[in-house]
C-alpha cells in the first residue's frame, strides 16, 4: 500500500522528448519577428535556449547609467560602514550568547529553531536573546549622534 499523498506516474521514454521538440517549435514561431531591421534597432539577449528580441539596452534589467552605478557604489560603502559599526557594538554591548544568536539568525540566516539546535538551547531562548540584543543595538544607535 502506498503512503497517502504519493502517486505513481508512468514514464514513457520519448514523451518528454516529443513534448520538448513541440515546445521548441512553438518558441521558434513566436520569435519569428527577428529581422535584420529589428536586429539593428534592438538588442537581442540570450535567455536560456532562446533569444529575447524587442528590448533596447536601456530597457534590459541589467542596464545601469553612470548615476545609478555611482549611487549603488555609495550605498555599498555606507552599508559596509554600518555593518562594521554594528559588529563593533555587538562586541562592546552584547553578551556572548546574544551576539552568537544574532550572528546565527541574521548573518547565517538560520531560523530560531535551527540556531537553537546549534547552541543546544530552546528556540524561545534564542528568540529572547535576539530581541534583547536588537534592543541594545537600537539604543546604541540612538545614543550615537548623526546615525
């Protein structure tokens, strides 16, 4: 007897291949607008197994002008300064357990239960340590002028 929620599927070799070929034919028909005139006017971009045609370079998702690049670099520098400040305040103001819980939760992207397994404590202890640590860091930010 199969467990509830499992289904048996029959695999027929060739079905997937036929379906893939039909899909490729449909895609070729959809891209039939590509002409030398369009190629001169638009930028073609490789996306998987087909070429996207019809977007100018400025409309592509990865286009950035000089100002956007400058703003992005400035934001990266500001973010790095803030991260260094947070790390220094964690050392100065937080207990070792609060610091480790915040590192696991925010920097290593573990949830409370996973962090609790790493630290061999209850998940609610991790939650409380993270909240206490965040409150202390918020207070440190309020105490710092211009932050």
